[in-house]
C-alpha cells in the first residue's frame, strides 16, 4: 500500500512539474512572440526605407556621368550602399525564429540557449553597432560632401556639415538611448528568465 502511495505521489510530482514547465514555456514563448512581431515589423519598415534610398543611389549614379563627378562621389555612394546593405542583413539576423516551434517545453534547454544567444545579439546591435553605424554614416556623408560641396561657400559648407553632424549626433543619440531603455524594460527580463531556465538543467 505504501508503495502504491509513493508511486502516486511521484506521479503527481512529475505531473505538477510538467504542468509548471508547460506554463513557464507558454508564458516565455508569449513574450518572445511579441518581441518577434516588433522585430519583423521594424525590419519591414527599414527594408522599405532602404529600398527607396537604394533607388535614389542608383538614380544619382546614372544621372551623373563619371566625367562630371570626382572619385569621392562614387566612393561615397558605394561606401553607403555597402553600409546600408550590411546593416539590413544584420537587422534581419535579429529575427528570433523563422519557423514557430511546435512545443518548446519538449526541448526547453536547446530553445532557451538559442534565444539567449539571439537576445544578446539583439542588445549588441543597439549598444555597439548602432553608434558605430552612425559614425560610419557620418564618414560616408563627409566623403559625399567633399564632391557635391566643393564649389560651395565656406558658410554654406559649415551649415551643411553642422546640420548633418548635429542630426546624426542628437537624433542618433536619442534613438539609441530610447532603444536601450526599452531593452532594459522588455528584453532584460526575458534574458533573466532564459538564464534561470538554463541554470535548472
């Protein structure tokens, strides 16, 4: 009789743990899906805006024969095209998963490890790459201005450079700061949950 009671208690314990694991995985997956939708939506908007910029680059390249522009003009367009292309690829790599897993509770450790890696990359993009991207963009604009403003007055050059660098510095800093704060609020708790899950395995 005692053996039967022990067996029943063990079964109830296992069942409760399975239910608890299922609840944890469902809650965690809900947060990840919400973040996933934000990432994909933001990437789609970025892809559309970059596509428009690429069209403008193509138009500028064709509208200005080589004999009318210096090497700086084409160097700047090529540099910024490569920068935007690499940036776009890195942003799409942030996507957490391309196919929705059937049941993450079945292989929670593997899923948690993969998501933890993705979320740390997500934060690296905001904390490190975005400031570097703004600096590289400023370099590209500087090379571009070397050509298009070579006949402009000193006053006009100062205004053009000043407005460009101010916009990149101020707007860029505000955007990066807001994203960092949002990551602290939305992403960090998920990372902590994933780390707790991995500690229990």
